[in-house]
């Protein structure tokens, strides 16, 4: 009869809800690779869409039960009404939980993508430092040229800490949730090691360039004094020649 048919519809819908809960909400998920995480996001999106599509089925069952209750004897009302209320509550709870978990996983995926983006930016900056350090390794030239290289290196080193702080915070957020923790820890260890090494090398190179500038300045000063002294002597000797002064008359200058 109609009651049996309605109870069958209610039972089938309950089974679907239970299965969806077990498959998408009750299992323990571990995301060790980006592929696993991305796949989970896509699966939950499909599950959420499927649940939303079941809204039509729930509405049809609701209308059928209500129409039956309106015409059936009161004795048949209570049990069916209770089953319907349980179904509607279970369905709404499922949709809410699926929406919540889907949103959470989408935020986690966005967090991972953001972390990769910041790491990419910082690694490009480290590449620039590496190239700059190689360019200043055996720099030749005077104090001015060396000073320009030092200024260029110091300008590059004035890099804000914001990105590195963001990397640290994003990584902490993900690993606290046990998501991609091994991969993230590996990437962070590699990045931090390289960052520290290049920072230390840059500090050493700055000191080396500063010493080179000082040495070049001292050399320039010495050469300038020699040139000034030679100019004075040249002028003096030129005057002697003009005056036909013999070298024997000025033995010190002759030497």
C-alpha cells in the first residue's frame, strides 16, 4: 500500500545519507601529497553537489508524506511524520557538514598554493643573491667601482621579512593539521638552509668589499701623493733645465 511505498522511499534516502556520511565524513583522511589533497577537494565538491541534487528527492518525499497524512487516518500520522522529520534533519545535517568540510579543504588547498607561491618568490630572490655574490667574487677596479658593487649587494639584501613570516605561518597552519607535513618540512628545511647560507655569505662578502674599498682608497691616496710629488719634482727639474742648472750643482735633485 501507500504507507509501504513511502516507508521504502524514506528508508532508501536514509541509506544514502548514511553511506554519504561514512564515505565522506566519518573516514580518517591523510593527505601526504598534493595530488591526494586535490583529489579529496574534488571528491567533496562532487559529494556536495550530489547532496544538493537530492534536495528534489527529499522535497518529493516530504510532499508525498504530507499529502498522505492529509488524507490518511490519524493512526498512520505519527510514525510517518516522525520518520520524515528524522530524514529532513539528517539530510540538512549532511549538507551542512559536507559544505563545512568542503570549504575547509578548499581553504587548505588555497593555503598550500599560497605557500608554494611565497616559496617561489623567495627562491627567486635567493637566486638573485647567488648571482650577485658570484659577480662580486673577484671584483677588480677602484674604490668607486667596488663601492657601487657593495651598494648593489646591500640594496638587494634589504629584503622585507614579510614573505618569510608568511611561509612560516602557512606551513605551521598546514602541518598542525597533519596535512602534507613531511613534504612541507622537507621544503622548509631546504629553503631555510639555503637562506641562512646565502645570508652568511652575503655578510662575509659585504665585509670583504668594505675592506677592499678601504684598501683601494689607501692605494688611490698613495698614488695621488706620489703623483703630486712627481709633479713638484718635474716642475722643479723643468725650471732647472730652463735655467741651464748643472746636475752637479744640485746633487740631491740629480739623484
